[in-house]
C-alpha cells in the first residue's frame, strides 16, 4: 500500500497516511511522531487504539526529528508499505 509523504499535524507532529485517505482521521495514519515515533502494527480500534502501535526511541524535535522519521520509514518498509 502506498503512503503519503510526511504530513505536519498541529504544527509540530508528523504522520504518514494511506495515500488517497483523509489525513485528519487517526484510522488512516500508519506512522505518527509527536515526541515518540510509532507505527501502526494492528488495525484501528475505537477502544485502546494505543495498543496497536509499535514505538521507537524518543526523538528530540517532535515530528521534524529525522532519526524518528528514518526509524518509522524503515519499519514501514519491513511491513511492505511503499513510501
């Protein structure tokens, strides 16, 4: 599945979403970086969605942190996504 480029959310977070979907909907996000980078490893659920993510090491520049983005991208490629 093809993903968008990194999208800035709320001015300091970053996300990749499924291409052609609404980036404002959490269920379309497959990578998200606030302070901690994370990738979705299970389908979205209304309750306890925080359990459906794999987290990396905390970054230092919120969604702009290049190391956090690189970690997410590498993990997404392992899962078969197209960046």
